[in-house]
């Protein structure tokens, strides 16, 4: 038998499958079906961690996902270690290496426990009141020490060896929670063939029935009823069953996110399985059968290891066959804990019940356990727990009239169960933005008005009785069909709300915990209210109650109750904090799923990408695209490669992949009118076959994008955009077309990916393609600069542009993408005789800068008008309107002194300025100095034999010949203002 | 006001902390005030504090629909920096940083301004150009900001992945060492306590329903859910709901409101020493003193006044976090939430007069208002006290959208901020 406290019989563990795990270096045995928590308890271990602030010894409080204390680091192999795992959720299996957290040097002896001695100082919010002197000590002394003491486990320090999945699903009904209400709901909902998903966070379906060994449903054992229900659901093809799947977030439009744990519980998980999977479900309707949480009782030292929720004792005994203690005292203010008492007694454990309620206020539960021989002390309070690292007893006292407390006595105990009643789990309902309603009868917030297509069922809406739960589940799953009510063992429900147990001790000395993980005591709540923190959100933030990793599942109602009591308000008047996703913590990796490495953001590549890669290109990221940056040969540096590529284009011929440029076809009878309104230029008179450089503005009058536009026919324009702006421009056009000018008969189609674009530039460009082109007269007269022709190249249809962004004779050859690489290779082969040189984006940038052509996003930054960059003359003055026209007339846009595009040549011709460098007119001025502008582009120009730069400078065009000063990493450099063109000033070469 | 100090804290430890006073009163509104501030977030409370402490205007009410500090002040990722591009913005944010540096002492409330450094990562050539432009501009402005190589960035922030194989490799970064984070709630509470001590009435659970104007058109009172309250001047500082409130004064503001989301991880021991912002891949991260990784996500694509955004937004932020810091893949998201940010066309705030005499506005801080809290309150207090803008907020007029004198930080940096 694995573990000294393992019961000889019972439980849902598989005694044929022993497992052993390591805890703090000690090897412990248990069985398949154990959680780490039940396995530890089976081995007599209650002390499993230290609390957040005071480093108090802490044990296992619960048996489920509401656990605040038992947080362990779990190592499942290399790259598979993570902190803060709830021992009550982690399934035990061979090979787990677990360790307790937040202590030094050891769990048993923790130096940090000094904080517990200092707790009279370390009250809620103490850090707001001190650590302010001397000023520089905060980030150097106080904060590092506070940070080192805080935190729980340690972050992993290496990459994650696991991978994660992602799945989208649609269903008619999503049922969250597979306890009695959820099973009933799924049964009813799936009968008619609707698509149902049933998800439950536990390893098995059944919910509370998994530890209910005495109830019956419809004449059979409740667990058998559940098993039959599950079997029926499994048999239905329209039902998807998901265990170990936590619905953690409820978003708009019935979008529910769920995390499925797939391999953590497997000792030898197949490689093909992800560790966890994110389910994003869109459900026609959602049924929340999420059950309820038991409330702890608030009394002095209620956090000692060995003190747990009463229902958890029942779960450990019945489901895991573990005796959490041999002498158990159950302290309760309600009926349900009597079941725990009875079940523990039936397992042969000594049990005493202490009930806060008057005997007369109790129900049949008292007689029910007394007849089994269990001692019940009604009308008793708990003064305190004894013991430090393990509870040794409870000091109890009878309650007299008017709150008087009688003589104390100590009940020896090695385990204490406590129950302060129940709280429906309304987290997901609240996330769905449904309104909560306070139900006095059960002293809890319950779902009120739904906002989405959602319904809560069973204990999640405060319906605790087993037969009620099942009936409510049926009604939720299929509201249209009346089903007979199944008889079931009456549940023991009903409790007396008690915020803090009466005591005769000095209340100012008592440390009764409300939030176990964050070490918030009832006193802290009182202090916060005393200091004027009246809102529940204020108290939460000031004391940190409810902000621990359990998100207040066990603490919120007690904190609210205490606040209400102190403020003399009814509990609903205090309100509740907002429930925020996730319901339980979700692994980052699960939310990331496959979106990592190459799939973090899919890379867009051109048809010529492979060729560039084979030819040694270095790439740069431009938006989503990978663009060839330069083509180093041998051991060339970037500088050398670019100088060589530039020279080749100026003197011979270069080939460049321009496929990433955005391309949009604007088609329709009103295409020209549409173009007139979108661009600053005039389009009406542009002849088919002609091209024009177009510039578009945002509404604010600033340059948005640019590109060459070809008119292919009266009603058809081939528009090009910048690489990064393609999607933005199409969206901008569609926005106007659909919302402002729906009357225009125009269609917009992105053709970016339909065409590969090969730019062939340089004096020999025509010679290279001449033999490859058919159906087009390439002569300068027939096919001048800034025109477009259609024909064939290498037998492939082409839209052949005669355009140039380099200042040389050039062509941009558009061919269908599938033929892109073949045509490229054919041109390259043909060009070898002419010294054809592939070049990348960096060379393209240099060549255009030599000619003073702007790049939108480099020379412009969203604050630049056409006139600022010297393109004011392009504005078609006669047009009645275009996007941005009105803004160009604003006073500050027409005022003098705007920054204007100019050229800069440094006094030292070898100095290449930094792009982004700031420009001033007097280098001797003290800081702060008003800058005149900045360098937008800066390169070494092989053609000029010196560095060149473009800059935006206030009043720049009036400053020709002036010497200005430009920041360098550690000083300033002198530079002379010139026109923004450095090569072929007249622009004659393109007409060659 | 009972002073906070280690001495009083220890004294109270022996007194079971029974002697602490309320940090602020909960007064009934008076019939009239010199100044009413609408919105008890950090900016509004700071405005009240500086009105009282610097301008002697103490007959002030701050009225708040919900609870003080319950909006974006208590929801943001608390990043503080001043390395903005334009002189106007840099001046305003640097003013704030200087106030941050002495704020705990000025308020006698530990707001935990931790100057652990803000590192902004460059992932492409355009980022490099843009960040260097900032670094150079800040040098001329006298504001610290330095360019780091990828290796230097890694040394400053050891968890950072600077592998060249990243989808968007880190090409360098701009570091402002004086930048950092602060404890957001403490900022609201500290200002509230200090303003209250100077006589300011903070009136919570009081919603503005309208504005009353006199014959000349000037504001003379605000109508609230708790009655009409007269005021000589009114300043609206209501973040995402400014547009709604000012609509009640007949003003249409150039604002759009979006949900902006953030999340925290479970707390862990110190693992992340600084603040890292990456606009290109969209991730913002620091570690709180409690040990949680605090992660900023983006805004939803659609305008909304709902404090709930879509799941895909935090998912995308986590994609980026795990890309840059792969060791955090097994950490867990503990809590996620949203706030409503009000965004202007040029992504810079509006601080100054409106077309209605006596009605002033401080809004449009978008996704980055927390860092400006002290500076914003300080200059807005000047504006409300004198009726004219402080030189630092003079450029941030509402009128600039008419004249075209925009302060477009986002366009300049091609980023949110």
C-alpha cells in the first residue's frame, strides 16, 4: 500500500498501477489516479510550502482548482519545468520531480519566516508608508529586497521543450462542467442531434459525484448514474467530450476559450501530442454548470497545515482513499460538512464536529451523524488553531447569549475540516458580462440577467441539492421538453453565514486569514476600511486580497462579508469585484500555440526569393516580406557589395526583385474619377499606355503613399504602392469607395501576389531584354520613359513598364508570378554577357537617393506634405477635391518655416552621417537646442565619390549653401546644404 | 494629515494600527466650488493636488462616476519614460519624469517609482533609423536616451533573445535609464490623500449628467447624479469617456475610444530587471515588485467603450513575448483586463481650453498617459488656476487639429507610445 495514510479500500485510484514521484528530493509512492496533493497526504505530508508575504508554513487547503496554498515547482524533464503548479490539480505520474517554493534555505527552516515575526509592521499597505528615505534607496536597496522576498516559484530559465496546439470549434451548445448538472444538461441537449461540446477541468467527468459514495440517483448509486450518463454521451456522435479542459475565458459573441491539458499526466507522452491545446469555441448557446466553491472559516491561525476545507476531506477520503488525518475535527457553520464527517467516520477516522450554529438552527444532519457515534458540539466557536507546521488541535469554546464566549477547551486534531458555506462559481457568467444578483437565502451572488446566449445550471446558480441540480441541468439542456424529475438522496444544504468566528481573544492580536496565499488577514480588511478604502476594488488592491493565483476563489466572499460587517452595510451594497479571465491561470505557450519561430508571423517571399537565397543574398524584413538586401560576393562587406552593385547599375545593367511592391487594379467606368479623388495628381487626361508618378495623402494632408500608376485602358489603372503600404492603401481606397463614394462604379483588386516584378536597370537594360521580348517595340521613340506596354517576354505575357527608380534607363517587367523565376533566370542568363548584376534594396536606396527620389516612410514620416518634399507642383490645382486637399490649406501647413527636403554634403566627404541624426545651425549653443530637422537618408555614393545625405530642414530651400551641423555619435559634423539631387541633375539618363 | 514614516509605522504596530486616519474623506458635495475636476483618475487627482499646493486654490472638488483610481490609472502597465521625439512632447514628459523622481516624498506616499530603465527594441532598418533619430533628438533636448547594440541590450536584459534566427531579430535598442515603472494605485491614492489634506473634496459615485451655462455661454455649474454643483471653472479629465462627457456640453471632440488590454503572469522570483518595449512585434513587459510579469497588449481594431477586448489581442502580445523571451513560454497568464483609451488624430494629448468659456479639458493620452500623470496634473492645474496654458502645454491645444500644427509622435516613430 502506497503511503502510511492510504486507506485500505475504496477510492477511484488504480491500485494496480503504482506511481512514485519525488518531493523535495524524497521519493514517495502513490497510485495512478492520485493528484500530487493526494499522494503527498497519503504519505503524511501536509507542509508543502511557504506563504507569499509572511513565509508561514502552509498545507493543502482544497482538492481542486481553487487551491491557494499548495503550489509546487514541477519538473517533467529537460525544458519542462515550471513553477506554481497546484498540487491539487497536477496528476501524479511516474517521473515527476516536485519541490516546494518560496523558502530559504529549506521548507522546514525558512529564514523568510522572520517576516511573520515582523507582521505587526508588515500590515496591509505598509510599503506605501515607508521606504521613502533616502530617496535613492528605493530602487537600490528597498525594492531589490522586497522583490527577492516576494514572488512564489522560479521562472523557467530555458526554452520550453513542449509544443502547444490550437483548435477552433463551433457547436450548438457548449456545456462547461460535467458534474450532475452538466451531465444532465449535455444529455438533454444532445438528444435531438445538436452538436454539443462538454468540457470539464478534471481528469474525469462527474464533478462532485466523484467523491460522493453514498448518494443515489434514480435508485442507483450516484456514481453509477454518472457513469451511465457518460457512456450515453460517448455513444452519441454529435457530442464532443473534453476532460482536463478548463473553460477559462468568456468573450463577446459566445466566444469561449478553453485550455486542454494533454500530456502533463502521461509518463511517456507520444511526441506527436502537444502539451496543451487552446480551444476557441463559438457556441450557439452556453450552459455554465461550473459548480460552487466552499468557503473557509475565518479564525485565528486558520492557515496551519492540516487545516483544509471540509468537502476536501471528503474528496481525499472517498476519491483518493487517503486519510488526511487520524483525528479529525470538522468546524462548520452549515450542513454539508456533516457528510464529510460521516464519510471520514465511515473510513475509520476519529471525527468530532464543531458547529457554530445553535442546535435549534441545525437540521437533521446533527442527528444523522450523532447516531453514527460522532461527537457534535453545536453553538461552539473556534478560538484558534494550535500547532505550527501541522495543526495539533482546535481551541473551541461554547457561545453564550449576546456573543459571549464561554470556557475554552482544546480538541486534539491532526486534521481540521472547515466549512463556511458555499459560493456559486459565477466567474464565467460574470466574464460574459451578465449581471450578478445577491441571493440572501444562500448568502451569495448568483447569475442574474444574462447578456449573451447563456444559462447557468445547478450549483453554479445556487441550486445545491443533487436532485435539483439534475433537474436544472435537464431544463437548461432542453428547455422545451419536460423530463421527469429523478429522485436523489437529499443533499445536506443550508448554512449560517459567518464572516469571522466569535472570539474572546484581543481582536487586534488575532491573525485570522482571509486570503491564504497573499497573507491577508481579517485585520488587514479592517485596516483598509478604517483608512477610507470603501470600495471593494480599493480594498482588494490595498490589501491584495483576491489577487493571488487562485483569484480569490476561497477568499472573496469572506472579504466582502468582513467589509460589509465593518461598514455596517448589507453585503450586496458592498458589491463584488470584476471577475476577469482567465478562470484559472493559463500557460503562455497554450495561448501562443503554433505561433512561434517561423510561424510567429508568416514570412512573405517572392517567386525570386529562392534564387536570391541561392545567390547569397542577405535579406531584410520589410513588413511581412523578406527582401534581398544586398548580394555579397566572397568576403565582401555590405559597404563593398553595395558600392559594386551601384557601379554595375550606373555603368552596365542591374537586376532587382521588385515583386513586393503593392499592386492594385482600379477598374470601372469611374476609375479615373476615383483616381482623381484619391491622388493629388490629375488622371483624366492620362492616355492609356502612359504612366504617372502618383502621390496620395491622408485626410490630414500628409503624404500617405506613392507609386507609379499605369493607365492600361480608359477604365483600368495598374496602381503600385510601397511595399509596406500595400494593405493600408487598399484599405484606404476601399474605405472611401464603400463609405464616401458608393456611387462610383469602381472595383479594386489586389494583384500584388499575381505578378512578379523584375526591375532591369542600367544603360544596357534594353539590349539585355531586346531578344526576349515580343510584340513590343522597345525603341526609345515607340516606348519612351514613363509608358507601359503589354506583350510577351520569354513567351510569357507581360505588362512591361518603362520606368526607373534608379535614374537609369530601365524596365519593370511584370509577369505572372508562376513564371517569375523562369523569366528572371532567362534575363539573368542573357545578361551575363553584359555583366548583369543582381542588386538588393540597399543599392536601390542609394541609387534613388543620388537622384533625390523620396521613399515614403523614410523621407516622410506622416508629418510631411507634398510641398515639404518639393512635390507641391504635382498637385492638380484644377481638381475640385481630393483626399487631404482641405488640410493643405490649414494655417500651419501654409506657414513659412516648414521643414523641407534638401541635400546635405559633409565637409568631410568620407563621413556617412547617421540616418536620424539631428541638424542645428550653431554647434556651440547649450542644451536644450532646438533642432532644425533631421537626416532622412544617408549613404556612401560611389557615383559621386563621396557621402551624400537627404534631410528635412526648417526653411531648407532658403538655406542653399549654408553650413549646418549634424549630430554624430559623440559630436557634430559640418555639412553644406545643397539641392536634393546629387547625380545627373537634369535627369537625362532615363531617356537613353 | 498623519505623516507616513517608518517611525509612525512602528508606533502604530504597537497600537495595533488603530491610529491611522482615513486617507481621504468621503464628503458630501458643497453647493459651489472654485474649480471642479471631472474624473478622479491620476491626472484629475494630480491636477487637484497641484491646484491646492502650488496655486492656493483649495476650494476644489474632484467628482468621479465610480471610485477614485478605478479607470486607466489602475489598469495600465505603468511604464514611465520621456524619450519622445518632438520638443513639445519631450518637454511635457520630461517635466513629468522630474516630478516622478521626487513624488513619493512630495506626497508622503511611496509610489515606488523604480528607475530600472526602459529599453525599446528595434527589429528592422526602419526602427533603427527611427530610434537613432530619437536618441539624437533627446541629446539636443538634454534627455537621457542611448543606443544599444543587440549585445549591449542582452547584457542589460539577460532574458532577451538576440538570436539572428528570430523572425524579427533584435537589431539594437534605445535605452532610457531614468525610465521605469511605478505602483499605479499608489499614485491615485497618494494624490488623493495629499489633495484631501489640503482641503480638496473628492466626491466618488457622482456622475456628471450635464453642464449648465450662463447667459454669456460660460460654464457655471455641472449637473450630477448628486445634484447641481456650481463652479467657476471646470476641467474634464475623463480619459476614455471624455468624448461622452463633453458631448453633454455640446462639444464634439476629435477622439476615438478603444479597449486596450494588459495581463499579468503568476508571480515568480526576480527574473526580469527592466522594462522592455517592442513596438514592431508589439510587446511590453516588466516585472512587478510582487513578481508578476506585467505585459501590455494592443488595442482592439474597433472603437468601443467596453472594458473587454477580444482574446486574440493578448494572444498576439504573448506570441511576441515568447518570441523575445522563450523562457517565459511555461509561465501562466493569471489575469487579463482592459481599459478604455481615448486617442486623438495625432496621438498626442489635448490639454487646454475648449470652445466653452470656463470649460477646460485634459484628454487624448491614448495608450501612454500614466507616465505623464504628475506633469499633466501640474500643467493642467496651472491652466485651470490662471485660465491660460502653462508653456509646456501651450502646444497641446484643441485648435491644432484646425491649424495643422500637429504633434504626431506616432507618425514620427511609426509606433504607438
